[in-house]
């Protein structure tokens, strides 16, 4: 996964997979979800990210966590 922020357009993008998008759906609130050929999401864009306080004034900090799932 990659996270990008474009300050000129004020768009925060989460790239979930490197597959090219073939379709996109704009949700309410300025969120665009792009889908790959397999119908699974490949990216999520947040429009007006800084204006909506999704990007702090002092910059972007990202923490990714992975938790193990145990079988029952």
C-alpha cells in the first residue's frame, strides 16, 4: 500500500494495489473509490483532504499495522 498527498490539488490517495483502475465511484463527502478489473478496490481518494482536516498542518504521518489472525 502507498499513501500520497498532492498539496496543489489537496487530494489524499491510498493506493491499495498496483492494478490499473477500470471503474470509479464517487461517494458522498468527496471520496472516490477506484476498482480494478476483478471488481476489488485499487485506490481511495479523499478530495479536499486538508480542508477537511484529514492532513494535519504539520505534515502527514502514516502508521501501518498488521495483526495476525488465528484460526478457531
